[in-house]
C-alpha cells in the first residue's frame, strides 16, 4: 500500500480544522493560515519521503505563500533541492531558514549535512559545531558523529576520535561511531580497544565491507583462524566487487 492516500487524508484533516461555521474564509484568520501552512508542509514532506520531489515543491510553495517566514517550509525546500542536485537553491533555502531562526538545531544539522555532501568540510564542521552546543537537542549524539565524520574528511584523526567518543557518551549503541573508533584504534596499533569497539559494533549492526575487512584483520591478529575464514567468506559472498574485498585478496 502506498502512502499517497494517507497524505491526502492528513492534508484534508488539517485543512478541515481551518473551517469554521458560517461563511468566514478560514484563510482570512491567523489560525486558519497557520493550520493550512502546516498542512501544506506536511504534505510536501510526505511527497519528499516518497521521493516525489517535483510534487513536494507544490505544497511547500503554497506554504511559503501563506507564510514567507516559515522556517519549516524553507528547510523542507532545502532538502528537496538537495535531493534534486540543485545546490545553490538548497543552500539558499537552508540559509533563509537559519536567518529566520538561528536556534533551530535540526535545520542547522541538516544544513551541515548538505555542506558535507558538497565537500564543503570547514563550513560543515562549523554548522555541526554550532548544533552541538544545543544541550537539549534530542539527536545530539548524531551531531557529534557528524563532527567526527567531517574531521576525518579534514584528516584530523585525533579530533575525529574525540567527537566519536563524545557521540558514544550520549548513545553507546551508535554503529558508525563504534566502527570508526575501531578503525582508528586499529590504525594506531591499539588492537585490544579496536576489538572491543568492533565487537560492540557487531552487536548493534549488520556487517558491511569495511567492518568485515577489519574483523578479518583483528581475527588474524588474535589468532582466531575460524573467525577470519568465516568473515572472509561473508566478504566474498556479500561484497565481491568492493575495494575491501580486493584488499582482502591481496593480504592472503
């Protein structure tokens, strides 16, 4: 079953809340405009989640017609244009949203992710750093993980390690932070901590090509031949065309 009928039901229900008794146009009242704006935003986000970015822009544009200063509408359009590979328009809407409300941590984190995707790492780092200052943000652990990934791109491994550790203090079951810390420890020759992080990663996440190669290397270091062979078979079966599998073959 698709989500489309549910989107229109939601939209209709929200707009229905704008209707009052008599012949008063609900869009003539502040309450009615606000509810209609929010309904349009939810409809646009629903289309975005389905990957229908062209359709998403129509209700989001209507939301901005009702409220040109809507942070959520600008932020949603930023995401839409990011998906559509229109970086200038995405940047414009993210910046507009933050100019309206610089304290919106969710938008700032999304803007940082956009900048990261564009390879604008120093700018992304600054946006994530500002987002991390919000002590009450419910997804703060992911912000620190984003900081860690950005620091890695900037080849600052020690700073990345500190960010990943901070992420795990907020959420000890965060797979990417666990794997990156395992890889960083392995690079430094700290094999016991690397194995600990790797085992914790394996408890909370499925394996990928990077984790399997690391697991093989650690198994060999700790002389666990059966585990090394098992992980090697998984790497061959699941990720035969990856650089990690080619690296694995070169190390045999």
